[in-house]
């Protein structure tokens, strides 16, 4: 054994579970979280020793991850860059730095690679032969890619209006790919109901314990990239919330290791066409209701119900953060604005975090001298872009006066 996992624990009741068995949700139907033996980790590695590890990818943090060395699968993930939006910052009269953690550099061009790399690696270690997932696109592609690498059978269910490019990508990566006339939760029900008959393992968001450990590496990377002085606020486009919960878990583990002393405020950004977490947080509730008829161009956050709702809300409240919503118009305008200002074509979910920042500054929730991190969770090229209509006929005289 070369990990420091102590056991798994129910995120609601604290009940303990054996780390060597295959698990989905706890007995009360809530996510299981991995608990580490942090005292041991403290003794084997320091921040200084970590800096010296010459490995450009999140397996660098394997001492805080659950997979034994022999089962760590990799498609050459890299530590993703922090892009400083210098021109955008000037144009909104901000004196605080606005960084984008650009996750489009990961395999399959989205941060879903982090969670699914971990889930597939653990599945390999635990002897799982077939995995199935409901997805709005990016999770399916990442699962398909890592399953191909690990030689595990992969079955994917997407809402029929998932962006075409995602569906084709999943299929190209060898997954058995199905379109469903419903939303991601309808796809999730198909996966859940078929477990007995097919024997597949359900990799739905937070319904197995390891995707969150992969997403946790965003928090570990941020901490190291900022030299253990985390920024003031993190804006996260929140669907199932794995990333937000994962980063908060990372910060708590780092705090217990004594590597950081201050944690950022966490902000859950949602679309006003699908805002179950925002609504529950605003109403001071612990759990969220199903959002009827979810609509947004930001398909990654079109998640009408999240099994980790109370964990997202807990992280917002513990960190003194908040939830906020933005409209599709704001998202698309800001995507174009950032592209033209700073040359970074963000995905709509990523652009939503910038729309949310502007709104939060206006509402006095964030001051304009604070250091902020936004997330570009996927390549902007995976989404529909505007048509180009300007045309030149090579056989006619070109009218140069118009350029
Ligand atoms: C999945 C996804 C999200 C939401 O991430 P969660 O951690 O599940 O909340 C946001 N943006 C994109 C592009 C995604 O693929």
C-alpha cells in the first residue's frame, strides 16, 4: 500500500466505511468522502519537498490521493496555468488581480479529466470492469478517454440536446453512447436502475467517492501556484458541485497539515435558468429542491438536482462565501468581451464566473482590490460560436476601403 487513506466516511452521518471495498452512496444515500491519515502525511512530506518534485501533473499530489502507485492512470495531465486578465481588469477599473485557472489544457479539454482520472484509476484498483455515467458532455468524454486507457468498458447517457461536438467526442473515444429525451437526472435514473442487470458501476457526480478527490487537486494546485497564500475569492460555476466541494476539502486538509493559514471565500455561480443551489442557499436551507425545466447555454451547470447540495452550501457558509446567478445574455456577452480583451476564449460556464464577479463587485459582495480566481472549466471550442458572414469573391475587385 502506498497511500495514506484511513477510511471513507458518510458526509452526513460520519459513519465509517472500508476503503478496500467498492462503494457508491452511504446507507443514508449521501456522498462518501475519503479520510486521510494527515499526521502520517505531515511526517513524510513538507511543502519544500513537494516543490522539488519534478512532475508536471496532478499525480504530483498523490500523497493526498487514494490510488496505489501501480493503478495510477495518466493521459499526461498538466498543472494548468493561471491566466491574468490584465486588459479585462483595467476595463472594469479593478485594482485586484483577476486570474483564470485555465482547465482547457487537460485531456479531453475539460476539468472533468481530474475527477474521472481518479475514478477510473480507483475502479482499476478495485477490479471494476464496466462503468456508466449520465453526462452533459464533458464528464462522458473524460470517462470514455480514461476507460479506453484502462481497458474498462464504458457506457454514456446524455440529454439529447447535449452539444453535438461532445456527443461525437464521447463516441469517438469508444464509449457506447446513448441520447436520452430528458435532463441529466433522467439519464442518472437510467444508470441507477440498470445497475443490477448490467453490473456496471455508477460514476454519477458524487455517487462514488473518488471524482471529488480528483477535483480536489484544483485546490492543491492553486495553493502551490500561489505559494500557499490563497487568493481572497474563488468563483466556481456550480453544477453538481464536485469542484467546489473538492477544493474546500483540499483547503481543509492543507490547513490541517499546517501548510496554509487562510482559506478563500467560495462562490457558487449558477445560471438564472437553473439555480437550485442559489435558491436553497438564499432561503437558508440545507438541501435544495429539484429545479423544474432547467435552461442555460452553460450546459455544464445545467444540473437541476445535486446529491451534494448540502456540502456545497456548507462550504459557502463555512468560507463566508455566497451563491449568485447570471443570465445567458450576460454569459455570452462576457465570453465575447474577454476573448476580445485578453485573447482567452472561455467556455460559457467559465464566462459565467466573470459575469458573477462583475455583479458581486456591483453588489458590494467583493471589493475591486481583492485577488480573485475564476475557472475556465473547458475549452471554448467545444461550444457553438457565432457564424461568420463576411465574404470575398476572388474574381471581383476587392474593396479595400472597408478594412
Ligand atoms: C461539469 C462542468 C461544470 C460543473 O462542475 P461541477 O464540479 O460538477 O459543479 C462546469 N463547467 C463545465 C464546462 C463542466 O463540464
